[in-house]
C-alpha cells in the first residue's frame, strides 16, 4: 500500500512539473486568436472579429491534423521508449516531421488560391467580412509550416526532458506576436493581413528556438534524418486519428454553428435579454459574441489541453511498459487533482464575466456585450467535464479501444453541440450555443460510465474498473511487488523483501540472491548520491516482476539524470574498488537498460 501511495505521489509530482510547459505550449496554439481578437475589436472593427470567427473552424481543422500527428507519433514513441527501441523512435520522429511539412505545403496552396482570388463567398454573405477574411487567410498561410512543425517538436522535447526550451519558445512567440500586432495593425494599419502576419512570424520564432536542440550532439534524435521505413506512417495516422477526430468533428461543428447563428431568426428572449433590435446584422453580432467568448476562453482551454498532453505521454509509456499501476494513477490524478483545479478556475471566469467581456466591447450598452457576458457565464461549465472526456479518449487511443474513442469523438465533436444548438436556438437564440456545450459534457461523461457498465456488466466502483483495463494487461498482483525506498536504512530491508518475493515465486536461490544484491547496490547508489544533489524530497520506487521465468527489476527515481553505464566503464588504477558495485551488476546481469523518461531515471535489470 505504501509503495502504491509513493507511485501515486511520484506520478502526481511529475504531472504537475510538466504541466506548466504543456500549458504554455497549448497557449501558443490559442494565442493567435486571442491576440488577434483583441486587436481586431479595439483597433479595426467588429467585422474583423467576424472574420476571425469564420477562420476558427479552419484553425480547428489544422489543430485536428496537428493533434493527429502529435498524438500518433507521441503514443507510438512512448511505447518504443518503454521498450527501449531507440531506432524506432528516430524513425517515427522523421516520418512525423516529413508528413507535417507535406500537409503544410498543401494548405498553403489552398489558402493562397482561395484568399487571393476571393473564392470564400460561401463562408459569409457580408462583403466587408469576406474581404477581411481573405486578407487574414493570406497572412495565416505564411505561418502554416511552423504551426505544424512547432507542435511536433514541442512534444518530442518533452519526451527528452527539454521542457525549458519549449517554455522559452512559447514566451518568445507571445512577445513577438503582441509586438508585431502593435506594429502592423496599430502603427502600419495593415488590417486583417497584419493580424495574421504577426502571428505567422511569431510561429517561425517559436519553431526555430525549438529546432536548435535537435542539431546538438546531446539530442538522441536528429531533425532531418532520413526515415528507415515509411511503413509506420500509417501507424502514426491510425493511432492519432481517433484522438484528432474530435477536432475534425469540431471543424464541421464550427461551420454548422456559424451558419445557425447567422441564419436563425431573432427570438423574443434575445430581444428582452440583450436589447436586440430586429436588425439584419444580428446574425453577424451573434458570431462576433460567440467568437469573443470562445477565443478568450482558450486561455482556460490551454490548461486542460496541457493536462492532456502531460497525461498522454505517461499513458503511452505506461502502456508500452504494461505498467498497470501508473496507468491507473494518471487517471486518479486527473479526477482528484486536475478536475478540482479546473473547476476553481472556471468559477473565477464566471465571477469576472463582465470585466472579461469589456476587454472586447467597451460599450456595455451594446447587445453584443451582454451576449459575450453570458458566454463567459455559461461556457466555462463545460470545461471540467471535457477533461474527463479528453483523458478517456486519449486512454482509448493508447489501449486500442476504438469503439469508445470514435463514439466520444463523434458526440463531443459535432453531434451534441450542433444538435443541441439546432434544437434550442429557435426558442432561446444566442444562449443555445453556450448551453449546448455544457450538455455535451454531460452526455460524454454519461457515455464513459455507460461503456464501463456494458463492458464490466456492473457499475464501476473505482477508477480502474471505470477504465475497463483488460485482465491480462501487465502482470497480476501475485507476480509483482512494489516497494519504495526513502532512506539508506530502507535499502537493506527492501533487498531482503525482494529475495523473499523471489523465493515465494519458486525462483532458484542464486537468482533470488542476485536480485536482492543488485537492488541493494543500484538503489543504494541512488540514495547515497542522487538524494544529496539538491534539497528536494526524493524516493526510489522499485518494482520486481516474475514474468516468463525472468526476474525483472525496475528502479525508478526523480533525481538528477544519471546513467550508471557511464560509471560502469570507469576504472581508476589508483582505486580499483571505485564503482566496483555498478561494474559487478553490469557484468553479472543478463540485460540492463537505462532511460531518462520525462525527467525520471528508469533502470531495468533482467536476471
């Protein structure tokens, strides 16, 4: 029980250590619309915000493609990292980069053709909004390559424990984007094209700062290495598609909702709530209000997106290692820590709804202002529920639960939001889109529980049952033992417990003795040297597994990176006993591997 609590604590600490970087990364993909929206309403006109709203479904499509590639490549690489297959990691990375570039080039061509030749009349019947949208499209085309590549590099930097570089790149992007928006929009009066151009240049800065690492000798993967095989291209797309399907469906949802908001007649409730006159432009006003609320809330959405990015990495590695305990602990952290944190943030957004709306519309008497206020009051309620849906979709991807993934993606992506909006808009008007998002979260959460009940044929009593983890996943409880070491005194005790476990499993005395000896040497080395490197609290989490007649020791700690193989090669003529313990382990064991995964030292010894 203590070992399980220690593992839970280690997973929690790791998740929250990685979360700030992933939050910034998710924020980068949203900052374009946030900054553009603020400059559009305050420095151009309301039609500019409508143009951004028209672009949002296209941006969602690009996000879907990016998520598909990031999700597929990260999950696949996580499994290969769990198996210590570095060549396959490089191959997947190379394929991911090449596919991203090819897709970006295709969209650049489409953006230029549609924007330059004004072929976007099907998006809106407002001539001024169309011209602004065309200019915005041309500016966005310049940043498509760094948009797709930047997201891929950031995910791989996280796997290599290089989150600081991504943080610097994210901050640089935000600073450049804001500064160039002021230059292009306020000073040079470049309008919608300037909005998009500022973001595109910022994305190039974001990409270049990250790309530098992959040219350094320290990087285990190279940026422009030729892939050994194209065979895994389909695997990347197949694994990533279900998780990205939600964004793909949201693209369709965006087009549908924009049409509904523009076409539906004004309701009596809207007239009374928003002082909305029966004017022909009330449809565009709805789009502007929804875009304003949805855009600024992307700051909030960056947090659950960052949470998911962190969890995805641990989920994929846990699946590769068949680590049942860590897999469950990731989900427990989502329920017990991520969910309350997100709920508290949503409450703050609701409380400050009016001040947030004033960032876009300073005239508080305008109908569009109150429309936006209600967006900030209602939309945040869907965020905590979305965290549950996003995590179970990711888990379904990694564990090949295709039915659950496609069902959640379809419900969350288009059916619930578009369906409830269409159902409610004739009676309540503008607020239908906000309420539909909340109802969407309720339906997807019920679906997750229903799936578990159908599969397990009983109501789930805990997180593990809710996840419907197969009985044959990993090893059974009697085939493994989890222990935790927090002091020098505990090392010897744990070593004896490992020997006792081996004897209870019928393992011969020699291997049982070696298992205890190796554990005592390697765990003791971490305690003696790793714990003293800083003033933080550390622990060594040990798992011993009896599988296929092998004894497998996995020693995991969160100390500074340390590869014992480097010490095993060092011999000092003046002191022949130096590193003798590590050298002994490497000489006597059948297989031994070391990895630094997400900032954790993971040593696996097979006897």
